[in-house]
C-alpha cells in the first residue's frame, strides 16, 4: 500500500478560513453574542458575513444552511471550542467484576 503525504494546500486553506471566521466574530459579533447568547452555538458564514445562533449545534448549522452555501465555522459563545473531548484510562485489573 502506498502512503500519500497529506495535502498541505487543503490544510492551509482550512486554517485561513478559520482565521477569517474568528476575525469576523471578534470584530463584528463578539460583544453582542457574549452579552446575549453566552453558551449558545453559532455558525459563522464568512462569505455572507453573518452568524446564526442556536441552542444546539444542529440548530445553528441548519439556520446557516438556509441562507448560505457554507462552509461554516461552528463555535460556542464564551467557550474555547464548540465541544469538549476527553478520555479516561481504566485499569481493568482494579475494575469490579
């Protein structure tokens, strides 16, 4: 099986898109969102320079899809990311039977 290196041009485009979305949010939407929509999800439509707010990620993305083509950048107002991830290490030897 041949191993192909990742396409760095796609990664670069993705990184630039995220930076554009964050800049748009900071410059035009952050102050209002942090007052009125803390904890809610927002889908940022960079092309149309709009945001769509929802109680869930699905609601925000559905609103964005109704008015734009995407791609959209998803955030949670007041959080470093839209979702938290984690893991736990379980010691099988100490697990009750």
